[in-house]
C-alpha cells in the first residue's frame, strides 16, 4: 500500500471515529500532495512514496517552526496544536536514525571526502543527506557535521 492509499484509509477511519483534528490534518496532507502533483504536472501519474516522504518532511519541519514561533509569542495552545499535527505527519515518515548512526555516517563522509575544515561542510552535509535517506533531519545533520569539523 502506498502512503497516499494509507492516508485515504486513515482519513476514512478518522472521519468514522469522529476525530476532527486527525481528519483535518490528513485532508491537509492530501492537499499538499495534490498541489505538488499539479505543480509538477504529474497529477495523472501521481507521486512516488519517496516524493511524498520529501513533502511530509518539509511539512513536519514547518509545523515545528510554527510551534516554536507560537511559543515565543506566548500562544502555547496553538503551539500544542501544531505539534499534534507534526506527530500525525511523522507517522508517515521513516523512523529517525540514532545519534550514533548519524555520527557514524558523518565520520564516513568526512573520511571519504578528506574534509578537514568548515570550508567543506556543505559537501559533507550533502553526502550525509543523500545516504541518510530522510532518516535524519537537515538540522541534525548540520549540527553533527559542524561538531565534527570544529
């Protein structure tokens, strides 16, 4: 079953259960997928699971950033809602790799590229992102690379 099919099934279950928050979040995710497909002209073919995962990773990041901004503004209630939506989105994303695995990938990339200082940080980050296959957030990767190259 594709991620899109899973979302459709979960949306039906949420609607039958009367879970309005979950249903609203899932509708929003369907909309994100449809918008991306229309923008790329691939609505007929649909999106691959990897494309959907990439979209959802961006959506999860947006929710976290929004929650942080709401907290800074003193609106804890909205921050909690954003984080609830993020949890729903994360159910469709691959499990995040451990810090040890991430550090191991960073060490391999640094050794492979012969990176010695911060000038090569971008190259190392790009290689680690490619190899992590969406199992590590870009912020975590950048932090790990920065710590390793300092």
